[in-house]
C-alpha cells in the first residue's frame, strides 16, 4: 500500500472511531488503539509532508494562538428563544401557534421536544462538507470567529460523512451553517474548576460560563485540554436553497447521519400535553445526565409551518424554551460566617439548618459578598429561601417576608479585620471582595500550606492535609518559613508520625530547600500567579531578591505577565508580613535564586537535540522560543542539517522548511512545538 493510501485509510478509520465515540457513544476500540492510529498517521504525515491535508485529524491543534477574534456575520441572525415557565405558558404558546396557523386550538400539532443544553451557542460553517468556520452567537447578527478553537473539539467533524450507513445517503448543501451548543460534560467541568481553585482563580459558577470562557481562550492547545463537546440541532442554508429536510426530526436524523453529535433524548410529541409530560419527566431525570440542562426546547416539527409563522425581531414564533424552575427550599439561617480563602478573599456564607434541595442535603450556601447581604437584608435567625439554579453552589435568595423573628435581629456587619489573624481587611478599588493580605494568616495558611507543599509547587511529599492541620493546631507552623525549622522531635510528637515518616518528611523538606525559584514563586500563592506566570517571572528575574525590587513596568514587560499579575506581585512583596516570611525562608536555607543553569536539578529532556526555528511564531518571540529550548537542554541552530532534531515552522516559513523536507527532518507546527514544551516541562 502506498503511503498516500495508508494515510487516507487511517484518516477514515480515525474519523469512524471519533464518530463511534462522540456521536454514537459506543467506541469499538480502546483509547490506546485509537492513539496508535493517530501516531501512525502523524508519522506518515511527518515523513511525507506532501500528503498534508488541513482536514486530517492530526491537524486539529493546528491553529496558532490568536491575537483576538474577528467579527463575522451569520448566514441568518441567530435568534434567541422565548421562555415558558409552566404548563399554562406552554398551552398559551400552543394557542398562539394554532391561531397564527388558522387551526382549532385543540389541534395536536406535531412538536419535537429536545433537552436544552446549558452551554454556549455556536454556528459551524461547512462548505462542500468541510468545516470552514466556527462563530459564536455574539449579538445574534455578528459573532466572533473562533474557528481555531472549534477545530480542536473532537466531537465536531472536520469533514462530514455522506451518510448512508443506517439509511440512504443524504445530500449536503454546498454551503450551510450548522448550529448547536458547545458544552462541558460534568466531569470535565468539575476537573476544570478544581484546577482553577488550585491556582487560586475563581471557579466557574456554571458550565455555561466555563464553556464561554474557554471558547474565548486565545490558545487552541489550552482549549483542547479542557474537554469541550458539542450537540447540534439546526441547519441553516443560503436564502433560496432547499431546506435540508421537510421535518425537524428528519433534520436531526440527517445531522446524525453526517456524523454530527445530536443529543439523543429528543422526542416527537403530538400535541402540547405530550410536550408537558416530556418536561415533567425531565425535571428530575435530568440530574442523571452527563451534562447540564436547564430546560426543554419545544419546536414545531413541520418546516413549512415554521416558514409560515416566521419570527419576531428576537425569537422564532415556532419554538419556545421551557425553563425548569430553580429548586427552592426554606430553612432557618443559623449564622453568617466568613471564609478566608488561600489567596485571602474573605467572603460571607450562610450556615443553615439542614434542608433537602435538588437531591442533596444543604447546610451551607453562598451569600456572595457583603454588599449582597445588605442589599437583600439577610439577617442571622431569618427564615430564608435557598435556591439551587444552574450554579453548583446553592444561594440564599433572601428572607421569607413577614417571618422575621422578634426581637428583630441586627443587620449583619462584615468584619473589619480578618477573623483569623486580625489583619485589617482591604477592598481593592473597583472590587466587591474584601481581602486579608497577610500571607501568614492561619486560615490562609492552612489552604496555603497544602498548595505550597503540592506537587506543582515545592513538591514536599508526605505533607498532606491531615499533617498540615496538626502542624497548625500544635502551633508549630505559623508561616511557610516555619516548615524549615521543624525538628524531628517536634514531628515525632504528632499523631501517626513514626520514626520513619518523620525522617522522610525532614528529608523531603530539606530537598525542597533546593527547589527551583519558579516553584517557590508558585508555592507562595501570590494571587493570579499560577505555574506559567511563576516560570516566566523566574526565567526573567532569576531570583526572588531581584523580583522583589522590580517595578510594575518591569513586571509588565515580561511576556505572559499582564497588568493584573504585575500589580498583584507588587502588592504581595509590599506587604510587610510577606517580606519577613521570605527573609526567614532564605535564612533557613531555602534557595531563592536559580543556580547556574547547568547546576540545577532541572531535568533536561531535550539534551542533545538541535532545533531550527523558521518563520514567525505567534505566541513567543524567537528569543523566548530559544530560551525555552535551552531551558529544556536543547540547542538552537541557524541552519538545517541531517542532525537537526526538529524544525519549528511558524508563519511564512521559508527555505529552511524546504531544506527540512528535502533532508527528511521532522517539522513541527507551532501548536505541536507548544505541546512538546508542555510535555517536556512535565517531565
Ligand atoms: S434551538 C432559533 N435547541 O438556548 C432558535 N437552542 O435560550 C435556535 N439551546 O440560543 C435555538 N439547547 O444557544 C435550540 N436543543 C436546543 C438548545 C438550544 C440549548 C440554547 C441556544 C439558544 C438558547 C436560547
């Protein structure tokens, strides 16, 4: 078999398996076997660059980080949906349709009821069956072109199937927009939020925000890791072209036959009462789904009837969204407490008399911030309404009117000092959240120490949650610095600390004294400084002493560091408690400067590899790319030879790319290069 034939065979096998997995929920090979197919295809494409195909499954992460998104007009406006909140509202909707269609109101109109996916709407343009563009809803008329991010969502086919597997082949309009919803499966949503919390970033309140935030990320490789998916539900053709099918159910079946994922619980309902039963059934059943749904979309099945009905400026007349009511319960608000997070955010929350809500028992609920408590006049002792809507954390809606106990409880006051360390709380200009800026604050310390010791920071094995709690309550540790003066005797006095575990921990702590500076910076838990920013700061400034003296302008001049991070770093070092703690850490032997590169314990996964850079990279300057290569042990050379390990080709790559192809040197796209760096950094 020729390489070209093998590549084609692999591409269609891979597409087949993607379709099995994403459209039919029934993979018929293991992940490892699937990866092996991708691996083989990549190898062939590397060896025979002339076989490159932009729609090959290997090209998903082909897009380069964008500078921003351009605005694009939709084939026809992306309208919103009118809402219905009750069976009564649904009957009214039905009545309107019957009147507009000149039919008696007891006509059993043909409807299709679909689950309403809680995500972000997207319009996918397919030209000659190939994915050309993905555009967000935007203002309905124009949206943002997020094609590079859409291409990495593996449930979206880069090329449509012709159908014909389970029925007749279905012809495809030469140009069409396919519309649907991008969403997070629950487990991926949970994973993304855990990662954000670990970085001290606010968790996404719901999957919709998370999907919207992700699709607007400028780096497709980062989007690819998040695990977004899509469900489609609509086709739009150019004005004058024949519709894809005469009924909506046929549209859904056609979409599926083309290899697109359609949410499979839709039902054909004859008459509005049947629709109401569908809504009733899914009110509770939805909790068992692998994705979030906030309602049911009811659509007229007959496309010709739809055309007769048309649309208002905002909504189509032929569809409506039934919204599930937010689940509510009433209970006593026992106490308003405040929580101190790792990064010092001090936020009020409600301690409630336990109450059943949305399938779980709720005892705590968010009160958002001090302003909200005052605005809703929520007081301790009140009977309150608690609600679980689309967000993961239940919230207190407000006091139940007319039930306030006597004597009237006093209005709640936000503490002026941190409840844990008494440092005066500050509220940065323009923010609603109060903060404790003291890095040694015991409440922050507990969360902070767990993060400090974690694998992606100082990597102190054995210093887990239980031990952190013991160290704090025994008053042995009041700041990160105290870890470095713990003695074996002190540790041996703690629960479950035998001789061996004590010795191991002492050794682990000692080892962390020589951790790279980026680990120290990440471990300190400076707000907005995740691992990436910590690495960038360490690379640029080399030591904590130099970083401490950096001005905001100097900080901002570092690639990857924006004004928010720069301000936050400056504020961190300006807080006296923090500066003292860093001095103490240095005094106890924590290395605060990176030793000469060759002496560091940093692994060098690219040792002996030579890279050649050609063309312009979108996400780094050449110097930055060279720095990353050298940091990982590789070398950069100006010319391509047989010994070159990789040529990294950016935009407008020139003769070096030609030469690489002639010599058979593997060529990396920018995205592949970024992936390689990421993998090596995890080494
Ligand atoms: S149909 C012209 N079907 O809900 C109407 N929309 O609140 C086109 N949505 O903007 C929309 N699941 O983003 C339709 N099964 C579904 C849906 C759905 C979620 C979203 C969509 C729309 C919003 C309206």
